[in-house]
């Protein structure tokens, strides 16, 4: 009969079970570990109004960006008023109740597809955040760049928030923006699981100069409890992942975990983009008295994949549901991008960003499920080859879902109004 | 249109009396009359029903129905089942279930294996083929051979059905349904016959004995081999009986029997509808509930049957099994890729055997809190066979200080100091107070309302502390194994032991101790003793002539011939 | 023209007892007064009977401080705090206070003796059993045989074991439906025939099912011989169930009468399985709705509804003490004269009763509502729950019983037996019962003030 100790001191022999490939630098000096499962994650924002979810506030004085007037948008793009009205009419057969009106894609110059070619149309202008407060992390170590945190810390670098913070998808109090709800519901229902391991070498977890924080994936699903929250204390096995893993050197001070050096990581983004690459990433997390963990992990993320993620989720649907013209998102991200990996003179392909994390105490096991993890190590070397799962059961091409059975195909040369005389009556 | 006048009035109010008055006058039967008598009617339980269907027709037969609730009498459902009958809605459920089972058994796919012959004309009746089918399954379902009239009745149904629907198999389905609905299947009819060796005495007939063995050991109807031992009369001999017992106790099917027994004795039937307040115990859900029951059954069967350990170790051994949901309630890691994994609680967990598993702790508590009194009552009832009387109706609790501060212990200590309450609460509450480090879901907690919980307990002159102290106390208490002996016996015979059984039970308890408290041996001991088959003739039982109750293949001998086939 | 006791149900009822069939002449109209209501086509609307039970009584303390007993007797009683929920149907509900169960030397079995006495007429000897059948089974025998189901039993309490107090023998109690989905499946699932459907066809498989039962019945004689008395009773119950299934099948072979008030519902969503007061109330309301439709669609005429069991485990969500415990632990407030939290809980429990009656009143039938054509006897297990008192057990008669019940009155009779109310209920439904109860609870005096 095996005996399983709830101990926190483990030797490197347990790592040997994983095979030599796993361990980078076997650490026999780890004295404590705390392990968690992420029960909520959303881009770090700041909601500047006192009520509601879209109300005017210090962050967005005019409130969340309103829904575009799509008829005007189409007319500005060169369609006739009659055509614009026809395209927007839900009753018309070229508009799918599920995938939207594909012709909406073609409003660039010469009817270019604006989803894949956002610069083919002038910047529609996404109103940015004009407030001075934001949640996030000081990524460049410069207090003079960036926002002030809600607790008064200066230098928070979060241009992602600046660019997109007034957009309906992201704007709102904690856990209430439509984007946050959408993706976290999916995660909490089992779409994916992220676990966090914190390990340190000192005697006091709350004050330790040699700490490492590891973010890993797990195939074990979270379980909801009787009141709809995620239940604590479940067990999760680390599932080695070729892409999604993040290891941060850090220290703790009065229970607050702060990175001591930047790291380049890739995590699972709670979005359609899925890949969250973060350069010069850092963590700022707090171990609370009730055992939970809350805080931020942030870095510079490539901005174009963010845009592409929305496009590949069907531009036609995203635009209407989230009240945005997608090219505006492209322009806004481009304009606010603030980091170049190749150095100060290079193209700013990355934008400062942070993910706000809430995590609950959980048991995290080695990939074989036999032992609790006792240190923060990398498992990439033993990860299986990752095949990207298709996001949907239908095919998205250039931001729309083509319908091969339709007589009329959307495109730059599409004839909008049907030829019959009866069409006139539908415009009423 | 009639008025239900005077006749009706009598009928409605006194109708009940009319039915039974005729029976009251019959004198009790005497063996010298040469007649059989039915000594008990025990309703088949849900697990017995399911096991029987799986045994007879195969495990692929799906059973989905609601079974009538059972009633606990004298600490056991098995005793209650001897007192229950069916309600209309219960019968409805059985009807639908019987139809569904027959449909599956005689379905096109199944009939090649389930029907032993082919009809002469598939669109019409075929008595010969139907008879083969019915006698074979009838014997398994009624747990004895069918009488000729029973066979004829079903043949009529089969023929009528075949003619009406133009399909032999439709008729077969109907006749099988009528077997599955018969009281001879739904109830265990225990029959006594005059004992050829002692003409002044009754003995249980061979098939009744076979059923008792089979339901005790395997929680199911007798299999072919056991039926054969009954048919040949071997079961009436000590050698024949021993042979069957040894066969059955070494079979993996004994685990089913053990599970059924302990589900009854440990009162684990409360799990189907256990409710907890989700705001206070959010981790509780149906999966946790089902897992808790399974954990306790696994632990018990592993310790007592697989490992043949000392029964008393159940209260002190911390070797158990857990799964992922339970691990979260126990706040321990689940180190396995399978569903269940063995786990041993360390001393520091304060756990002690089955008393501190989630099952016992959560069943005998309130939706939102623990309950020392409830737990104390159940510890006594389940493990020492001591039933607590109901509290007096007019007890006035206003004398007891209601308290929202401090611990439950203080409130209960008040009970134990109060005159009208102490006599019951003194032997009960300390047992539950020792378990107070576990809340209403079974989670470890050492503080309540900011105060440390004191788990010291005093029972008369015995003192112990915490669950481990309680476990040791039960381990050392001779009432505990004696209670198990009582329960195995009562469960097997389906009645409350009476004064005449007292000496026997004492002897069995001694043998159990001398043998090292091994449960499988206890079952064999009891089942092979004459007391297990002792006949208790109920009052007013009518007599039946042996000839009238003739079972087709058996020799229908009268006692005067002294036949012992 | 159909009435309470039509010929068919009469014959079945008589044959069951094995007595000679003596079909006398007078129509049962003698039990219907001139207010008997009729359908548009002249057919009489059947009167339905039901029992409604809730646990832990209402608040009325020995030191004074009653929260439910109206101060005046007679018509037009004032709505007391714990009866707030009855306001919308006040004129259809009569309140009975002061009635008690009398043990004749038998101990008061807590949370049992009270309602056992009300239903069976005699103080029980053992908890968990009655010493006789519950009278609702007699009413079901009399008026329940012309509908598909003789009786429908419901338990909305979400307790650990299903709760029912309906028993033909005192030993085996009915198996109730405990969730809206289960009730829906029973009433409107497989086997349901829409009475208003124009396409009704007799189902040939039903006759085949009847033949299944005949094979079982054929063996009755052989089985019953050689059986002891108590086993005979068990077998009797079994064969009664067989006959009731036969009756069900026979009814399903006949074209059902149209029921204008019948509207077939869609399958309900189930409610979460927890026993908090709010959840049990929601469950009660959902099941009441389905029951009302089941009655309107003539699937049954008799029902037994349990809201919470005698030892109710209901609780306010988030509080660690259950209602039952509070009734014992809470001290009487010196100023108020009663236990305030207990009273609050009693009011919440009564809200479910109010919901229940409102559901029945919400179905139009004939000139009035389903509630007008029903009689529901509602009662609890105890008067003052703190001491398990079986004095002053709250009892109500709701519904106008087709005009026979002069509803809306408060009747107070200190120390009189609860069986008087039971007897009154039986007479209001038209059962030709002259007396009810045993020993000190034997009575032949119905409460005539409420009988039209």
C-alpha cells in the first residue's frame, strides 16, 4: 500500500521519474510550494464609471463605444443607400442568421475585404481610453511611461488597454465585460485549464528572495461547486505543452510575488487568438490569507494576432455583436504598439498588455499523476506535438463563412440587389 | 346510478376488516397435517431485482425505473422488506419495467440466444416452444420450478398474444412480462414443509433455503447450480449445504452480497436524496454524494472480504480509497490517473476508519451543520445495536440556552446536565462530540465561531478523545462484534431476533471472536447453522395440501412416506 | 351525464370488496345540492379531493401570542400574519382552530401522532406506521376509479426519503412523485390521452397488457392459500394494485370525455435539488401547476400533496440551523410572546400553500375555477412545534367542493377532536360516511356550519 504524504519537501528523485529530459536544473533546495488553478482570467482593464457596464466614466467619458451605424458605414464605403439597407435587412437571403452578412467584408477601396486588408479603408477611429488609471504591470521599469494603478503605483504599461479599453468586448467592471464572460464561461465549462505553481527556497513563503512561478496547462477540467463558483482543492495533472508554459523568476515580500527578471513566455490567451506570446513578461501576484492567488501576468504581446483572432472568429459576427468596425481595432493597435523586439529603432510589432488572474488553491501533480509537483520546472521537452484544434466546426475564410450553396456569393463584384422588380417592396 | 347506502357505509369504513376477518379464525398449522405453509413474504429489493435480471438475462438488459422506497425496521431494511407490500404507483413502475425487460429479452437481436427453440409458425402460437421458454426462465425468476397451473396460465397469455398480434414472439413477451409481474417473483415467498426427519416439526423447503443462501451471499436469486442442489435435496444435508456455501463464499460475487449487507447495516441508502446547503457546503454535489457511498463500500469490502481482516479494524484503519471529487472534500491530492486510488490517511488527519469517512459524517448531520446528537444516535444504533427512544414530546428547550457563540458542545453539555434529558443524552452525545472536528460534510475543522473545538468525551467511566479515541473505544467494545453478528443473522432470516435466538447469537459472537473477527467466516458460520433455517410459523397461516402445491418436476411425496429425495 | 359516483366506479368499488353487488336506484344527486355545477353540455363537473400537508405547525403559544388563529369565529375572519398568503383565496378557505389529537393513553409520537390521527382516526402505536388506513384512500376508492389514476401522490419537500402519509393498511405508504419532471412524465408522458383530441383511437396494445394481468390474477387462489394473516394483507395490497392497473387500462380503452379546462403543458424544467425554504417553495409551485392541469385534464380526481415532512429539514439558505431545530432552540420573545424566527419560517411555509391554492384557482372551469370544484384538507403534524404539542393543530378546508362547502369561515372548538374536521371533509366530498375515528376521537358530528 502506497503512502502519500502531504509533505512539501521533496527531493529531486521525483523528477528523475519523469526522465532526464524534463529537468533543466533539478532543484533540491525548494522548501515550499503553493499550487493553484486559474478560475478567472481577463485582460487587465480599469472601469472608470460607478455604475453599470457601459456607462460614461473617467476611462471613457462618452461611455463604451456605441454600435456603428452600419448603413452609414456601407454608404461611406460606396454602396448606394438602397443597397446598404438591403444588406442590413435580416430577412434577406444573403444574410445568414448565424454567420452574418458576408458582403460587409467588402467595403475597402475597390471593394477590398477590410478584414484581411484593414488598411484598404480609412481608420474609422476607435475612441481610446482617456483616463489615467489602469491595472497591469510596469514592464519597462520606467515610472514616467504608462498609467497609474488603482492603488497608486506609477508606470503601469498597458497600451492594449489604452487602445481597446472603450470597446464593448473589454470594457466593464471585473468579470462583467462581454469578452471576459464569454471566454471564462467556456474555460470554466472545461474548454481549457491553466494551473500555477509557486515554489521557493526560503523558510517563509511570504518573504522569500528565491521564488519561481510556473504557468502550465492541464487536461483535467475544473469543477463547479454548489453555488456556481469553481470548487477549491481539486487535483490537476500538468499536461506538458509544446507552446503554453511560462516560468518566471521572482521574489515574495509580505505575500506579494514580483518578478525579479523578465521572461519570454507563451500562455493560453482567453480569446479566439489563443496564443498569448509575451516578451519581457513579469508577474505581480498576491497570495491572499484565504489561500487564493490574485494579480497580473503581463508583457509585450504581438498585436496583429490579436486583430487576426477577431477576424478569424467571423468578422461579420464580431463587428455586429461587439459594436466595432474591425479595421478600427487594427489601426488602434498599430497606433498604440509600444515595443519592438529588434530594438528601439525597429517596427513596433508588440504592445504592452497584462492578464488579470484569479486563482484558487488546487493540488497540482506531475504529468504522470503520481506526485505533487515540488518545484517549478519546464516540461516542454516532453510535450507531445501540438496540433492546433480548429476553433469552429465551420470554415472561416478571410473573416467570413462562405456559403457554397448560395446563388449569390459575397465579393468585390457581387451584385447586391436581386434583379426582380419585387425587391423594391422589401426595402420598405 | 346507485347510492352507496348502508352497505356502502360499512364497506367504506369497515371494509378493511372484512378482508381479514375470515383469516383470523384459522388455527395455526401442524406438521402432522402433511401440508405446506408460507411463513414469510419478503419484497425483493432494488439491488436484488437488478442482480437477478442481470444473472438470468444478461448484463446488457437495461433497467431504468423507480423502485418503491424501503422501510427500516429494527435497524435493518431487510426486516422492513418483510413487512412491506406494493402500492399502485409501485406496481405501475414494475409493469412498465417488466414490459421493457421483456421487449429487450425477446427482441430480434436477443432472441437467438434467449429463446431456446424456434416456433413452428412465427406468426402464431406454439405451446411447446413457449413452454420450454417459460419453464426455464420461470424457474429462475420464481426461484423454484413453476407449477403446472402456473405454466398453463402463462401459455394462455402467450397464445392469446400470439394470435392477437400475429407474432409468436409478441405472445412470448407478454407471458414473460406476466412472470416478471407475478408476486412470486416480486416477493420472496418462504415456504415450510413438514420435516421428514422430525414429523412434528416444519422445515424450510429446499428452494426457500436456496433463496436465503443466495440472497445473503450474492444478493441475487439462486443460480443454476444452487437450484440443482435444491432440486436434488442436497441442500438439506450438511455436506450439500457446506459445499454450496464454500462455493459461494469464494466467488467474486460474494462482494455483491457484502455490499448489499453493509449498505443496509450502515444505512447508506440515505444517499439518493441527501441534501446539503450549497452556500455552506459548496463542494457537495451529486457526484460527491455517490462517491462517498462508494468509498465506504469499497473500504469495507476491501478490508473485510478481500483482505479478510479483523472486523474491528474498520474503526481504526485508515486505509481507504478515494477519487478526484472526494479528494477535494478531504483536501488531499488525488495521485492517480484512474478513477479510484487507494489512499491511507496519516495520523495527523485525525481520521479513524469508516466513522470519519465523508459518508458517515455527512449522512448523519444537518444540511448546514454537523450534529453530534444525530451522529451519536447512529453510532449506537449501527455499531452497538442500541436503539435510542424518541425524545419526550413535551420537552421544553427554553431552559437550554440557545447559543450562536461558542461551540455546539456547550449547548449539548447542558442537555446532559438537565434532569429530563440526561438519561438519553449522556450515552449518546459524547460519541458525537468526539467527532466534532468534522463538519456536516466531513471536512476537518478545529475551530467553531472562533473557539477551538474540544473533542474530549466521557462515557460513564470511559474517557477518549477525538475520532481516533472513539475508533479505539468501538474497537474494544464487545457489543460491536455482537451487533454485527445480530445483523448478519437478522438480515439473512428477514426478521427481528427474539428471546429464543439470544443464546444462539451469543454463541455465534464467541465463535466470531475466536476466529479473529473475520466477516466471511461469520457469514458461513451463520448460514450453515440450523438456526438460520429455523421455521417461525406466523399466526393464522392457512394450510395448503402438498398435492395442491405440487411443483412439476419434484416428487410430490407426503410426509408419511418419509421421502428425502 | 356523469356525477360523483357513476355506475362504473360504483360497480368496481363494490366488486373489490367481494360483497354482493346491490345496485340500488336513487341517483347520488342527493349529495349534490342545487349549486352543483355543470359543464356547457350539461355534464356535471367532478369534484376533486386532496390533502395538503406541511410540517412544524404554525405559531400559537401557550402564553398567548397567536400568529394564525383569527380572533373572530364565523364568516369573514381577519387575515392573521401567518395566513397572509391566503388573502387572494380567503373566501374559498375555512380555518379550523382548537382541534386536537387525543391519544387515549398512547404516547405522543413526535412529528407523527398529530397527522396520523387526522388521517387514520386513531393515535398510532409506533412511529412510521398508522394503525389503520388513511381516509384519503377510502375517498380514492370511491371517486377515483373513473380516471386513469386513482390517486396522485406528490412530495415537494426534497427530503432524503420520499414522504407520503397515504396508506391503505397503515404499513405501506404511497410512493410519491418528487420532482416536476417526474410528475409531468406520470401525468402527461407515455400513456396520456388528450381528452380534447379529435383523433382518439383505442390502443390495441392495451388489451394485450390486460392479458398479462389476467395470468397473474389466475394464480391468486393458489398463492393466497397457506399464507399467514399479515402476509395475506400484503398480497391483498398487491392484488388491489393489479386491479387498479386493470382499471387504468380499461379506462384507457374508452374514449375520454372532453374537458374544456384541460390544456396540455410542456415538459417543465427541473428545480435544483436542495431543501432550502425557497427551493421547496419553488418546487411546490411547479408541482402544483402540473397537478392542477392533471386535475383539469381528468387524469385523476384525488391527490395527496406533501409540502414538507413532519420532521421538516427545510432551512433558510446560508443558515446552519434547520427550521426544525429553530422551533426547539429559539427562545420565546418576552415582549412578543412567541418565537419570531420560527413565526417567520411558518409564514414562508404558508406562502407555498398560498401559491398552491392560487395555482388551482387559476384554472377556469365551468362557471368558476378548479378550486371551486375541489376540496382540499390542509393540515400539519403539530400545533406548538416547540413542545410537539398535538393541541390546536392548524387545519384548513380549501375549495368550494362544487358548492357544497360554505367556505370563508373560521371555526374554533377548543379541545375537540381533529377527526371532526376529517369527517366533515369526507362528507363534503359526498362520501356516505356517518362517523370517523376510534376511541375518544370517534365522532359522528361533522362541522355543520361549513356544510351547505
